[in-house]
């Protein structure tokens, strides 16, 4: 791939959920963009909720939208079973 075609990968926090698997994502650098889930996440039935940390891929052509490619595991999700 050429340099201008490479996608940039950021980490961020889901702040808001919209219909049709769209999310408002606040990136670690402070920018807020609209994210949609990738096909692999959709195939695997991975649920993404507000408050989740995600890895998002942004095209250099449109920096206002990005594809969510990974959801990080929550640290406190395993602690709920021990209560």
C-alpha cells in the first residue's frame, strides 16, 4: 500500500450508542468521531456498550468516521461473578 492509503489506528472510549451499530468515540488525543463496527466484530456477536475501550481504524480521506476493529476486555467484568 502507498503511504497515503495507510489507515491510522487509535484507541478511544465509547461515549454514546446510536442505532444501526454506530457509536460516538472519544479518542485518546481528544478528538470525537463516529465509529461503526467491522464485519468480524459483527460476525462474532461482540457487544459494544458505552464505556468500553476500543481500537478504531481511521481513513486518511475522512477523519470524522472510523471502523471499530477491537474491543478491549473490561477489568471489572470478571469481578462481578465473585460478589
